[in-house]
């Protein structure tokens, strides 16, 4: 049953009125912006004063879709859009990027393994969730697709935005204007968080999630950093401890891994009952 066919409410629904107004006689009055129904008036919805409404809509739309699909938990995969496939490693922009192509392979395999687990829950648990773009994100969605399951892509409009990668499940491919709301959706259902080599965006997502867990604003989950050598060179973790800006125990929040199999082993050993 479609929403417009729902007769459980006493009041006339919005679908009916939209159909009626589409047949309204064409006059100066009906063409005026003031006459448009507020919820169909794009110019009105895009006004500065309507930002709180747009924030709410952007939070609510993916929430409703994921609830309707029965998605209860996700495996989040953060990582660089510039990480090439192994086939493209020789033509990568830098030798380092070429060497990091091994993590495209590991991301794809990890997503495949997690999706096989997800299928045992009829796609409700352990659902792969990426940023929907190229690189590591593509690898994640591709692995889920190859396993025969669905996966989520949380895209965002950028000045030089590419289309979502073709492996995201179309019905679970979302597009965001607000970074803050997109970040909420990454973490609201997260059962596992994985961080692959990446740039500013990956660092931003990693440290925000770590901060939420460190401060008790989010439950503790397996937090896996693929590529120990990369992350230990990019971030001097021990220097943070020695400076006293984080405690030694804070480093226990993260685990460094190299392979998909190693990541799955850590996940299997994690006590989710304490979450």
C-alpha cells in the first residue's frame, strides 16, 4: 500500500492535495509563488530561514529508509578516495599511493566477508556502509556486491563531485548537503568502524569517532586501522600519550591490522555484550 492509498487517517492527505493543485486553472494567482503548497515549494525550502527544517529532513530521510529496510547495524568503512585498484597501481599519482593499493584488495575482501555474515541475518546486521565514492569506498561496496548482499553509500555534494560508485545498492544510496548529518548516519548504527589509509576526510572521520568513544558519547566498538605503518607515520600516537594530551588507555581503543582475515578475527574476539 502506498502512502496515498492509506485511509487510516481522518484528514485528507498531502498526496491528494498535490494532485488537486496540479489541475488548478492557470491564472496569475495560481502561478504566484505564494500560492504554492509550502512542502512542494523548492524556492521556499531552500531559503536561509529553513535550514533547521532541511537539517531535520536530511536526518529523517535516510533514517526512515534504513528502518524500512530493517537495517539494524552497520560495518563502517572509512578510507581514501584516491587509493587505486591494484591494476592501476603503476599509474598512481605517487609511488606511495601505488603501494597502498593493497588496501583496496583488503577492503574488498573484508566487505565480502562481513556481507556473508550479514546475509545470515537477512541483511539486517553487519551491513557495509561507505561514503559511496571511489577508492576504498568503492572497494567496500564492491565486496558487498560480490557477496550477493546490499550495502550503503552516504555520498555528499562536493564542488567536483563524482557519481556514486556503481556497487552501492541503489535503494541505499543517499546524498547529503550537511557533513554533520552525514557523520551522524555513519555512526548511529555502527557495530564496527574500520579506517583505511586516506587524507583529510578520513582523518576527520577517524578522530571524530574516536573522540565520541573516548568521551563516552558513543559505545565502544571494534576500531580497526588498516595499515599500521601508514598510520604510525601519519600520527605519532605515543607522542600524544607522552605529552599527556591523551591517556595510555586511550590507545587501547584502536587496533592496527593488515588483512581482512586479521580484522575479522579481532571482531570475533570482541565482547559486544559490554557495548
